[in-house]
C-alpha cells in the first residue's frame, strides 16, 4: 500500500493513466520488479520491494514507458514474478511470529480449558487427538511434569531443548495449515500480496475456528456469509483483490470480527476476553 507522502509525490510527478499504473504496481506488490527494471536501466537500487525515496527519485529520472517495457519483459520471462508470492517458510514465519506475540511461545495453564495450552496457542482440551498434543503429552511425561496442574505446567518451559521447541512450532503450524486455512483463500490473498488480509484471516480462523475465519472473508467482500468456501466466493474474491487494496479488505475482515466479539461480550462469561480480542484486532489493522 502506498503511504500518503509517497502518493502525494506521485501525484506531483504523474497524472492520468501513468498515475493509475503506478498505483496498481505499488498496491499489488510489484515494487521489487519495478526496482529491478530500474537497475537494468542503470540504477543501483536495493531490490527489497519497499517504496522509498530512492526508488521514487530513480523512477523520476526515466521515462515511465521504458521502465514498464523492461518490467513487462521480465514478467514474460518469469510469470511467477507477478505474484510476489511468499515462499512456504515466509508464510509460516508471518503467521507464527504473530502468534508468538499474541499466544506466547511458552506452555501455560488454561483454566477455561482445564488443561495446558501449547506455545503458539493450541488448546490441549480442544485438540487432544492431534499430533502436536500427543507429542507435548510425551514431553510432560518425559520431564515428570503434571500437565493438569496450574503451577506445574510452567515448569516445563525451562526444561525443553531447542530441538523440542522447534518441533512444537512446526507441529502447531502443521495443525493450523490443515484445520484453520482454506487453501483457495490462501492462494488468492498471497498471490495478490494481500498479506495483512491473510494474517487477519488466519488469526480469526485460529482464534474462532475455520468457519469464523471464512465468514470474515465473505463479509469483507460482500457475499453470502455461511462459512462455506465454494467457487462463487473464490470468484468474487478474485474480482475484489483486483479492484480493492489489502488495507480495504483487511479492514472489512477485522470489522466483521469486532462486530462478532461485541455480540459475544453481551454474555458475562466472555467479558474477560474483551481486552485480548480487541487489542489483537488493533494490532492487525
């Protein structure tokens, strides 16, 4: 997404179709390929995908048509460039780094679940038959820690090896990709470089279930909100990411979740979650 000061710069130097073309390039995550094209024309930019003053200044010294021709040739040679897609590791790091901040990287006792919660937020009570919980149960047995005792659960954090921590992270991500992610939504959002929307979608799914995450997407794009992702939802999502920015769709996703949480908070048993829910939404905006 173009920052306001950079948009003002572009408006001063370009207009009409040229301005619209550049807005499309920057908003769809193609900045790094614009930078690469400028380097082929004699610049020495860092190809990082960040729209900064150096890129804007370099762009202003070349005819836009020539830059676009070089970009177009690059994209023809390698169509995958147009997606600016993150690799599997990058996608994992995006989601798991967020969960590390909001769900913790340590075991803790969850009174509401009557058992422990793993690092990255997997509830034992709700996911007792999953691979990650089975592995974690063996760790509690290995170290002689009572997994059902509130005070004892914390002790295991100091006993885990680095390899065990990495395996827990990998198993948590494995669970989330299988049970909390629609592969078609993932494909559309990430190939459009809508990373904020994808992270909010994943956060909603992990926190409220896959159906809830799917509904937040459907509400954001203005289709039937039933939690079922079929061809109509994906078709509309494809059309929407062309017309709207990541920030706009992300706002729709988070507004849906805020409304949903507000309904839940009418019940006293959910009031203790209020700050956590809305602080998470704030962080995702």
